[in-house]
């Protein structure tokens, strides 16, 4: 059984935006949101056209993200390519403005 070796990178974070930060800037849309548990960046999932959460990982190497619309109670480690149980969920402020 594979175990995530990056759990120490999980922090309590303040989300950077109420939706995908980069999609909001460029006027694009997203399917689901992902929250970086190292810095709080909010990005869109890989089913979204711009895949900003994965791009954030490739830029920063921050390994753990949280399913975040609404908080879904699970995380993903990009490095170990495994779902992880999060010690807590980050509260979401409310409805998400989507451009779908």
C-alpha cells in the first residue's frame, strides 16, 4: 500500500479567492475547485479547461490539494499520486461564482 510522504506540508490556509483565482482573472470557467493546503491557492480541477490546480503544483511543487467546492473532505498528493485523508477541512465562504 502506497502512503503519502508529504503530510507535513498540510497547513491551515486562507483561500486566495472564492473561485479559481486564475480563471476569475481571465474570465474563464471551471468545473470543480482545488485548494493548495500549503499556501491557499484556489485553482480549477483537471476537468476544467485551464487545469490551474495542477499548473500551480508544477510551478510551486506544493504537493497536497483539497477538494474545495464545497469542502469535500479529501485531498490529493500530486507527488505520490494518491488520495489522502485530511486532518481537517477548510471552510468555504459560500456559493461559488461559476462561468459555466
